């Protein structure tokens, strides 16, 4: 009997100590609910946080702590239901004090069972308004900092682009002035024409960098004969390295074709060549090489072509090496670079399904290696007598810009085509219905109810056998074209136009 009395006393003391502990906690509202949600116990923390004394709140429903909107939406009942079903309910949200003011609460509700039967709920509420306000202020400061960094990056970008484009415009305007003077010196004329061609290509490459960075560039992967492509842009690469740097090619004779976007590949090579040139202020050698590589290093596994661009320049310090592919990062003086060149190369390599690696040693030079997936064999081309630059038939040119249309008409006529030009899709449909044409060459972006892509899709339905070639300098919708229709990038040269037309299905 004495033993039982002692156990009862110990149990009573234990319960009393626990009750005093709960009732004495001031930073948390710790209280009990019956199965219906009525408050059956209350502590000093509940009084401090919510403003009710025990006499005022005991026997009341806990839903009075919720906002009117939450009560109307049945949130209190849902909270108890989730606690029963899931074994616990946790959330953060607005709650209401006795005086009507709001506070941001962290809430936990646990169901309490006795002999397998639900006898009520234990509820813990904490006022975390101050912590939330601090977090909101921190988020606002971080957002403001991010916006500031954006403007800094934009300023750096626009400064570099303005410098590069002003240089290109200076080359073009100066060369045009020389041509207008009508000099009879053939060498000077040729130099002026070559300077304009080089500046135009460099401007197109710079635009490609911007579009790639802005993710507005459509990508058209295709099989590419690397040796043939290098030969086609050799003059551009030579102009890129300048007179004090020697360009050497070391391409294996049995190198596989690669699968990539031609324009992006050319831009990447030009960016690497110019980067290599800038790393050799006193001159040197840039070597472009290519060899086959079979990889078994996940995620890259299979047949690849490794393209090396190596220089004999200053090398890259270790503290800079990890940052070189970041957009806007550049070690060049202000106004001497956009910081997008290597970022474009990195983006191109990964978008093509490959990667890029770099090895550098101070004072000895740097080698960039682009790994690109092997492509299908490139179909052999007809040879002899420039046949690829001639054609016949009637083409419908759909171009709203009269100056661009004039240039395109001239190129098409040089290739031997008869050209009809209209300014929009509606006029194109009328012309095709009235006269018929051999193929359609349309810009994507144009005024009217239909753009070039919509026109092409409509023509595919009503004239399924009519060949269609699209062109664009910038277009978000071009990204959705993919392989549906061939796309020619502006600015394009006559050989690119000829090649694109030759690939059209007939």
C-alpha cells in the first residue's frame, strides 16, 4: 500500500512539474484542444502572444485565432483533419490577437491518442513576425543587389559592344569613302572591299554572340565536314588573327564529320582565334587542329571530334582560369571586349551535346579543346565549274524591308533565278494562287496577321510539294521551327544562299 502511494505521489509530482513547465513557457503558446477544436488548457506564452487570459479563452474554439478569410474558407477544420490523417500539421501564416492585430505564426498541431482513441490535439504557436520581416528585408536587399549587378553587367556589355561596333562601322565607312572616290588603284580597291567583308563578318559574329547569350538564337544542327568548313572561312580566320600572328591548320585527314550548328561553330572558332591573338601581343602562332576521339567518360560517351585551338601566348593565371567562361568576364581593358566570346563558345559546345576544356601554362600558351559529337557522313557535292552558284526557275521573295529585299533580289538574280517580290504573307498567297512559283524564300518576322513561319505552315497544308526557305536575323519563333523548315541566318552571303537553296527538297 505504501509502495503504491509512493508511485502515485511520484506520478503526481511528475505531472505537476510538466504542467508548471508548460504553463511557464513564455515564448511559445502551448495549449490543448479537444477533438472538436475547443481550447482545454492555456499557458502564459499563449496569453503573451495572443493576448487572452485563461478565463477568457478556455472553452472557446481555436478558430478565433484565424483571420476571417481563413475561417470562411474552412482552414481551421482542414488543419485538424490533416493532423488526424497525417499525424502532424505544420504551417506558417497570419493569425489574429485579441486586440485585432495580426502576427505571422509558426503553427504545429499533433493529435493525442489514448488507448487508440483520439482525445484531443496538442497545439504549439510561435510568433515569428520579426524573423519574417527580417527575411523580407534581406530578400529585398538581395533583389536590389541583383538588379544593381544586372545594370553593372549591362553597362559593361553595352560599353564593349559599342566599342566593337564603332570600330566595325569605322572600317566600313572609311572603306566606302575610298570606293566612292573612284580610285583606279586595284590594290586599294581590293583592300577596301576585303575590309568591308571582314567587318561585316565580325559584326555578324558579334550579333550571334548577343543572340546566343540572350537565348534568342535558333539552332540548326547538321552534319559538317570540318576540314571543308575551315577552308571556307580561312580568309575570315586569317583576318581575325591579323598580320603579326601565323595561323596553322593541323586537321587529321580521316577526321569524322561533326554534328553542330554551322553558324555557331564558325562564331566559336572566330572567338577562340581572336582570343588567342589577344593573348599574343608580340605575335606568335595559332594552331587549329582536329582529330577523332572515342570517349567513355559519362556523361560524354561515344564518338566525338576534338577541335583544338592552341596559341603560344601569355597563358592564363590559375585564379582567372575558373572564371573565363562566365558571361561579361574579361581581362581586357574597358572598351576592348564584351566578355561574351568564351561564354558563347562554352554555350555552343554544351548546346551541341559536347563540352569544352582548357589547358594553360603561363608564358607558354593556352589550348582550348571543343569536343563535338560525331555526325553522319556529309553527302558528296557536285564538283566542277561553279555549278553550285547557278540555278533556274522562279522564286517568290517575301520581305517587307525594301533595302534588304533589294540585296536579296540581287543575290538571287546572280544565281540565275527569276524573282518576284512581295512585302507580306497575304500578298504571297495571292501571288502563288495567281501565277505559281518554283519555291518560296521568306523572312520570318514581318507585319500582318501571318509571319513567315505561319505562311510556311499554311503553304505546307495547301501546297505540300512547294519548297520553302526561311530567313531571319532575330526571332523568338525561329526557336520553334527546329527541323520543320530550313532557316538561313541574316546576314548571309551568296554561297550560303546557294547552298541553302540546293538543299531544298524538290
